[in-house]
């Protein structure tokens, strides 16, 4: 993945065809591989690939990781709380799109 694509995704737009390695996601979100693994275990991130070494993350993972980081920092949520909040935010967005908002 090139730096311009990562930079574009970091500015707020989800790039659907992005595929990041664990290390690239760590760099983009300024976090550790252990934290990425925690989010995978919690179900916040859903990588493609069987092992940590082969994981690939799409643009939606980058967006979820950025939101998770903000929720932890701003609201002092723990990881299960972040996972729940993200699921609820997605559900709200889905319902709003059905209503045509």
C-alpha cells in the first residue's frame, strides 16, 4: 500500500479497495501490534487471513480503529465497551440509511 492511499484514508474517507498489513495499520493508527490483536480478539477488527502474519485489513478496519481509539481516549471506554459502542454506531448508521437520511 502506498503512503498516499493511507494518507487519503486517514483524512476521513474510507477507501474500499485498501488492503493494509498489520504493520501498516499500526503505523496509520499509531498503535502497537498487540493492540491490533486485542481489537481482533474483541471482534472490533475483522482481518482477512488466518494468522497474525497474514492478516490484511480493509478501509473499514482503518475507520473502525480510528473510532475505537477516539472512544477509548475521549470517553475512557474499555475494550468491550468500545466493541459495543462501535456495533451500536453501525446499527444507527444502517437504520439512518434505511430512512434515507
